[in-house]
C-alpha cells in the first residue's frame, strides 16, 4: 500500500453491457499531477468508463475511491471536485456562448461575468459572446464547452474526446491547458484517438482489461 | 460585480429564455387549446343551454390535452445536447433544479393557458360568475399537472418516441385533477360554492410539489444511465 492515498482509485471495476463484458477487474490508481490517456478500440468502453467515473452512469460493479474513501460516501465532495466534458458538448444552441457559460458558472458556484468573457477570449471566441450558438461551427461549439476549463476550480478533469472538431491551434492550446492543470496538481483523464503531445502522459489501455485478461495496473508510458 | 445566481435562479432564467426563443413550441399548446375549443360550438351547435352544461368539462379536458402536448419537450433538448447529464452530476440538490425547470415550463405553458381560458369560457357561454373558479382551478391544476407530467417526461426522455408513452403514464394521474377541476367550474356555473374542490386541488398540488421533483430526478438518473 502506498502511504498517500491515490486521488482516484478504481478497484475491481467491471462493466457489462447487453451481456457483453466491456472491461473486467479494472484496477488503477490516479495521482495528483497526472495526465492519463485512456486507449482502446471503438466500442471498448472508453466513454462508458468516463461516464462511470463522472457519476453519470451507475451501472457497474466494483468500487471507486476518492482520497481513499468510497465516492458513494462523499458524493458531494466528488461532484465538487469534478469537471466532466462528455461526448455531447453540453451547449445550448439557441443561447449565446456567454449565456451558456453563465449557467455553468452557476453550476460551479460563483464566477463573475468578466471571468466568463475572459474565458471566451481565451478560447478565441472573443467577439462571439452574443452570437447564438446555432450560428457557430462545430469547432467553435467545442470551444464554448472547453471555455469551462478556463474558470473551473475542479481538481479532476474527465474529458471525452475533447479534441474533436478542433483546429491545430485549438488542439495545441488545449494540450497546454491540460499540461498546466496537471502541473498545478490536478488530474486529467482523457480519451482521444489521436496522439497527445504531453511530457509525462500515462496510458490506460482498456484492452488489457477486456474479458479473460488478468493483467492489472497502470502501464507507464 | 454581481455574483452568479444560485443554480435554481440560473436554471429558471435559462429555461424561460429558451422558452421565449422557441416561441413556436410555446404557442403550440395555446393554439391547440384555442382551435379545439372554438370547434366545439360548431360541432355541438350554438344551443346556449347545451354549451353551458358541457363547458366546464370541455375546457378542462382541452387544457389537460394541451398540457400533455408539450410535455415531451420538457427534458428532450437538455437530454440531446448533454446539459442534462451536467445537471445530474452537479453538486447541487436536484430537487431544486427540477423545481426550477418545472416552474419555468409552467410559466411558459400552464399560465398562458389559464389566462386564455376566460375568453374561451365566454365562447362556450360559460356564465361570467364561473370565471374565477375556472381560472383558479386551472391555475392550481396546470401547476400540479406540470409537476406530475415532469415525472412522465423524465421516464421517457431516453426513448426516441416517448410521446404516446408519456400520455399512458401520466393520464391516470391526471384523472383526479380533471374531476375536481371540472366539478369546481360546474358548481360555480350553477352559483354553488366551489371551495371544497379548490382545497382538494391545492392538496394535490402540495403533494406534487413535495414528491414529483424527487421522482423526476430519480427517473432522469435512470433515463441518462441507459
């Protein structure tokens, strides 16, 4: 046993969908300052794993620990520590980017309007504050969702395919943001089919935990 | 600078804003209410006595159907764009966020329906003495129906074609509201007191206020899980 409890620990996590085991006996420990890329072919359960970790789905066997304590006993702390960006961007198309972020600000606690404007400028959406989101491109919609990372104070970032639809400069910006978050003591869990440029990226390959596989642990990349 | 409002206020404001940006969806039930009621005298005939006798029932049934018509939209767009799962994993009490959503929904559908009803009551030669009963019973009734309907909408939001299923789930629960609402208006039309019916409707509303948001939150968790 390690002395310091892992920020996030998965014990014997098993998930079954339609009588097909997606992954079984998944054991992993994630520490502060880590960035982990979750790999696996299509349909291997990457999104499902992230949804379970984010608390969206409760369809699993096994246990999840936050700071050494079960997340079930501290659901509120866990929800407070967490930022989840799912497959769906979570952006309302008939609202403007600013109105979208205002709702997220309320979700998080208290963030001032200037900070939200700053966040939008940070993701290169300055000037689009009052444009309805249905007029934005797919990449810009993704940027609206990613603007949440700028003013977030969550420790654990769970991002499902955050690079989708982003252009090259957007990808580089996001990579830098993830690096900065990890360096500041946060934890980044990300799925992506492309290679992420990251100094100490760690890989969790879901294929290692597919049915009949007994290998365990986090493979250092 | 002003701090961000609480999630209740923010959700309430956002949903109202959305309702007013989608005016078509908001006006749909009202137009249905208007058209359906104005068809009745054409179908039944202009006999004042007959119209007056069926007016309370017709008004209430149509108001109920109009509410049912828009119910499917309550969580649909939130589910499709991913804001629903964000709401579910937030550290805030879901009871309040659900209440905020239903309140905004009721202001956009139930309230205009109530305000429109005296006009349509006049069209069915409902005596003006019954207008107060009509408005107050619809005011309480549509609020209770929105709260109860939210549970049905939450249960079916994960299904692509949930429209008919909502009706099947929710209709039986609407029956007592319909009976007491229509009977309040009918009693008022004959000049009798109607406070008993309003009291029962009020009791139903309070029960719905206490329980429905919790049931809605639970149902949404199930729907999002699948």
